[in-house]
C-alpha cells in the first residue's frame, strides 16, 4: 500500500511514524515549505497523546525536550485561585503530561520519520490538485520550483493544517477560518519561577486571559523558561499574518494591572525576546473528511481554539487511529470509513466544546458571578460545579483517567 502524507507538521510526521510502526512502510511525506525550521512556541501533550508516543517507542526522546507539569490552576484577573487539579501521573494517569517547545517537537518527529522511512521528507511541494483514478488510486499534483510533479498512491492523507490545500480542494467554497474576535500573543520568556515551578496557570475571563507554563526546570538562579499565551478582545482581522512578530511593550501595557503576588504578568511579557501575534480562529466542523481514498487529520480536519490545550494531542490520536485501521481493515475503503467513524463525531463534539471555552469555562463562570473578585470561591462556584466542568471536558476529549488507562491499545496486531 503506497501512502502519501501532505504536510510535515506534528500531524503529518506523527502519521508517518505511526504508519511505519503499523507495518505500512511505503510512506512519503510532502511539505510545501522549503525548510522545516521548527518554529513556534509551546505545546502541551496530554496523557492520551503521551500514551501513543510511548507505544510508538518515542516518548523518552520527546520527554527529554520538555517538562512534565504536575498541576493545572485557574485564577481570575486579580490572581485569586478558582480551581486547581493534578495533571499527568499525579492525577492517576499511567502517562505524564508534557510541555515542550512546538518547534523542537516537530524537529524531533522529523528526525524520527527520516530514520524510519525509506524516503526523506520532500520539501518545496505545494499540493495543487487531486485526481481520482478508475482503479481506486489517487493522483496528487504538486507545484515545485522545478515545475509540476504528479504522484499516484493508494491513500492520500491531508495533514496540512488549518489552511489545508486538500481540505480546500474538497470544500472550495469554505473560505477563511472563523475568527472569534480575540487576538492572541504567544511568546517564550525566562522569569523567576512561580508557584512550585511545575504548575500550568490560566488567569482571566472571556475578554482577557493569560496562560503560562514552564518549558524548563528551575535554574540555579531561580529562573525558568516559560511559554505564555496572552489574549484580549481588541480590533483586528482574521486575515492577519500568522507569523507577525510584535513589540512586547504594548502587549505588556494591556496587562499592566495583572501583577500578582505570585506572578508579575507584565514583566513576564516584557522579558520575551519575541512575541508572535495571531487571530483566535478555528474551522467549522465538517460533514465528511474522506473522499475516495483521501482523508484529513489534525488541524486540516478539525482546527479548534486552544482552549484545553488539546489540538496537538488530538492530531497524534488521529494519526494513530488512522494507522491502526489501515493496518487491520480488510480494504482501504473500510479502513478510511472506520477511521472517520471513530474520530469525526468525537472531534465535532470537542470543537463545539472548545468554542464554549472548554475547561476554561470555570473562569468565565467565576467572572460572571463575581466580576470584582471574591472572598471565598466556594460561595461563587461550588467545588462540585468546578469539578464537573473539568470532568466534562476530559470526557469529551477522551482523557478521563479511568477511560484512558483502561482502553485497548491503538497498536495493531501485526498480521
């Protein structure tokens, strides 16, 4: 079975490694960029993703790149604690949660893919067309600097992100991603350790929010490398340049009153070497991912807001589930149908949940009921309600501890 993957991001590279481990070795990856530079900032790999990386035999290599947070804590815009919960193995999972630089993760997956695959990742190939053939195969057309290239395969996987060319070919009238009015600034900064040095924090409400989590251990000088995401509802456009670097000073000014006794938010923003600005966008859920023998995974299939820190993890689950079915189903068509049945309804539900702010809804509820802060959070949002919000999201995302620990492996039994 010859398989083409379009896109060498986290989804595409995870799919390449997963397919190889499932015994499907005739796999080629085509990437539109001329180089893979490992750009971006931080990403969280939740326990369900770390389980898959463990079963692929790559978890130790990935874990060496990041930090395993032990706690997730929510605060209001005044720095008052709303809810906290253990994460990873401290929460009863058999696998950790990992915070890692997205670019380092992508480069590590690229290196693994190139070791395991017969062909290196083919760069500078932009997908421009797909043709379905009478024998059931699919032919992809790529634009390159040397002219057009055509490649025929049994399966073509679109892993080319929120601006997916394959998705656009299947849904030409869809248009640009949907913007919710929030602008996001992402950066990495080195600051004094906050709380216990292993806590991921989210502070704010639906109009303004600050997220931070460590990417390194605490150094001898008491400082650590931290990924942060700052959000605010301001004027802007969904058409903004997704890699636009901006001056940290004006962003720090937007958070000038957010100096808590446990974290100085404006100082953290000001200390960043670079901040990238993005519109907060997603895609509407699709009624169908698979056409013929082409299908979508990752952001190409279900781009969602980062509420819940789940996009990269779900891309890895897509890759593993697709590889499982392609390795075990009697026919390719049956495999693609099973994959979509397993993943698309769940992602439709999860996408709706992230639009409702996912587990971060606990901050919105607290802000609505106590906009000026509170003396006792239990008088505002009872503990049972806070716990239910957290559990509902874990269930929708597929990583309640008991569900994840007990479900069967996605590693296929080799025929």
